[in-house]
C-alpha cells in the first residue's frame, strides 16, 4: 500500500521527484543570493535597510556590499560599470546599464561544475566572470536581458561569503528576518509571445515546471507561473513570466522584482510600514491577505509579498 | 525589363502593395549601402541580410550595423548558419561557437530570425534524433536573444533534403523558437509534393524564401547546387511560375501570415545595375501581391468602412 494512504503528509518521505536526475537535473536547491547593480549603492542600501536587511559584509576587492536578513542574501554591486558587459546588455544605452536593476540570481546546486557543464551542454551561454586573486570563480550563464545565473555549491559547510567578503566588524552576521520573510520567487518581464520560449529555457536547463492555472499566489496573478525543483522541499521557488499587455509594445526583458513569502501579509505590511516602506494602494494592486506590493524605489526596485507558510509547498 | 510598373503606380501604392515581400542582399552586387538604397528605392520595406555584407564592410561590422539601422529597412532575417547539426566532439564544439557568433550578429542587427540550412557534411550523423537534439540546443542558445531558428532543407542536404524531412526533425526537437524555413527553389528542385505542407503547423513557418529557375529538372545534387547558386530568377520569371503561385496560395490558405523574401542567387544579376535588379524584384512582388494574392482587392470589411 502506498504511504500516501497510510501516513500523514508530514510523515511521508519527501517527494522522490525532486531528487531524481530527470526532475532536478542540476540538483537545484533554492536561491543563494540576488545581485543588484547600481550607480547609487547608498540609496539602494537605504531601501534595503528599510526592508529589514542589514549590511553585514563588504567584498574584498570591489565596491560590493552584502545585505542579509534571515536566509535571504542580497548583493549590491556598484562595481558593475567597470565589469565587461555581455553581448545581451550591449544594446543598452550607458545610463540604462547603470540603472539599479537585478543583474544576477545565484542558484544553489549540488555541484557547481557539474551543473555548469550540464546547462552549457544543453545550450546555455557561459559568461566570463573575472575573479581576482584568491576569489571564488563562480560559474555563470546568460539569463534574461543581460542578467546572469550563477551556480553555487558551497552553502552548507561554509559559505562563499567567507572567501570573497570581509564581515563588517561588530555587526550581527545573521540578522533575523522581519515578519518571517523568506525567499518566495522572482518576476521576469518578457517580450510578446515569449512565455513558451522562457518556459522551455528553464525547463530544459533546470527542470522547472509550469504551475497549474488554478494555483496562484499573491495579488498580481497574471502571466505564466513556473516552479523550480529543489532537493529540500522548502527551498523550492517560483518564477512568474509576464508578457506585455496587449496595447503595450515594450518588449524589454528583465528580472523585475523579488517576491518574499510571509506567513501573515497584513502583519508584515504593518511592520514594514512602520519602517517607512510604502505599499501600492491602487484598486488593481492593494494589500490583502494574499499579498502586497511596494512602490517603486530607485527607478525600478520593487518588492512583492506573498502569503506563504515557508518556502513553496510542493 | 522596363520600369512600366513603377511608372504607373505611385510610390506609396507600390510600398503598400509589396509590404509583405523583401529582397535578399545576396541578389545584388556592390557594397551594403548601395544594396540597401536600391532595395528601398524599389519600394521594399524589408531585407534578408547575409553575414558577409557586414563582416566584409570596409569600415567593419559595427559600421555595417549602423548603416543598416539608419536605412529604415526591417531585417526579415539573418543568414546563414551551415552544417550545424549531427556533429560530435570537437567539430560540434566548433560549430556551437560559430552559431553563437551568428546569434550575436543577428541580435546586433535586431533580426529575430536566424536561418540554419540542413547539413551537407559527410562528417555529420544521419541519425534524426541526433540532428533533432542539436537543433534543440541551437534553439535554446537563441532563447535569451529572442531569436527564432528557421531550419531549412537544402535540396542537396545529406540527410535532410526535403522540407518534409526538416519538419520531422523540427517536430522531434520540439522547441517553441525552432521552426521551418521554406525555400521554393529547393521544393521545386526536389519535387516535394505541396500536400506535405498540410502537416506543418503554420505558426512554425518562420520564413518563406521565394525564387524560380529556368530548368524544368534539377535531378542531381550537383545540378541543384549549381543552379541554386548561379541561376535562380525572381518569382514569375522562370518556368515554375504556376508551381510558385500554387505554393504561395497554399501557404496563405494554411494561414501563413509571415514574410516572403526573394532568395535569388543569379550570376547575371551580379553584373547588372542594382536599380535594374531591384526593379525586377519589384515587378515580381507586384505580380505576387496583385495577381496571385490579390492583396489590393478591398476586403468586405474595408468596403463597409467606406
């Protein structure tokens, strides 16, 4: 008899799918960090601190700061202007390249080299990352609109930050999460009729799967929702692919915002409002029990909140 | 050839009539700028671009891109990636690198279709699943750029030499941005039945290239290759006009709504004034639009609006 019939959900073995090579080909296990590039690191830092993040460490050789709360790491890179840009961002005007934007998503994988080889063999573009002496060489590929996807395998026994970053003296290296915030998902804006392309991209390289249309999260449920597999069930995350509305011709593709999961959306919004975070209150997008969305900071920095117990339920 | 057609219709009307058609830079001799001028002067709004026009530009690739962008013409697509599929080991790795360079150039030009021709290489595998898997990889490489891959069966391709074969491997590869490129020359040379078009998904036809030729038969691969590279003519100028007409009507009937480009390799056109060749192209486009597709016959909807 299947243990589905005899055991409570919590007592069952984790779903085998997430462990199999087919369902999770690169041993994906959540997001290690999100990287923003900006020409205004202090201004972005203020926004992040308002959101409950704390600056905990500084990069050894570059103008890069690490912010953290709970299990969420955000890297603010003000050094990007001198980094060689990939061909995908070559079309951007100089000032667009320096707009504050999400430039990279670092994915936790079982083995970074194996994952990197796997995705490149499937048709991903390897990106050169130019580590300095004694710094980690983190493999990367092209993502949407000039952004990158990194593969990180050292997140359990020790962290990549121990190598590349110097902790800020006297600062708690593990600040607790505001209102139980945890990483929930990413929203990627895409061109017209591009949902199938991007779904195929994430499916082929990372084993992501479309989420059935009746399962929706948050207050802005449009677009195509996909779920990434993970070896730990709670580390699974979502991506929402959003095409331009019918009357809009803006086909620009980019990673637009991060979604945080919180147990109690209203309580989180109340707490963050006290920290001066402002939330959108239009009829189409206002705070309710399912979710909330902040106003836009720094010409393009938005955070979304979604009701969630912890991570994504599978 | 006279310029009768051009004189009898005003420029705006010609442009409107032939807007779904484009010329290929390969048809014309001379530098890129002169080709683009001639194509635009003849009323075309789009052009199929070939890599050598840009890499061989006297001021270099970037200058070529700038020249194209300032022309106001739209790029129908970019050509051509050859002999990509079916290879292994170092040869495969080499071709992936070539494909990436082609995608970079295609993207720099703002073209959203890259033409890939079926392999003629004796080093390539004939295994259709191998071919499909390589084409899928090519399509995945193109996704971040928003580029579609139009895979075309050369009529002298080693394994894939009919569009029906190309469609088979495209279906096996099953990638949304991998579709088919049709070329009337190859269809007529290999004598593939038009009924085979019924099996295609119309939204997966990413490009249609049209050309005619003056021989009734091109039975061997060598005949086909020589004719294809030296003696194609514009649609309506050769002996396959009825077939060409049937092909275009069939595609319209299936619901194809994309571009038609004139893929005319012709050694004679290479030594004629660009304007003269472009006018032949214009005459051909007007023939297709007016007499074959009847695009200027007002639809019921338009009549009601008046």
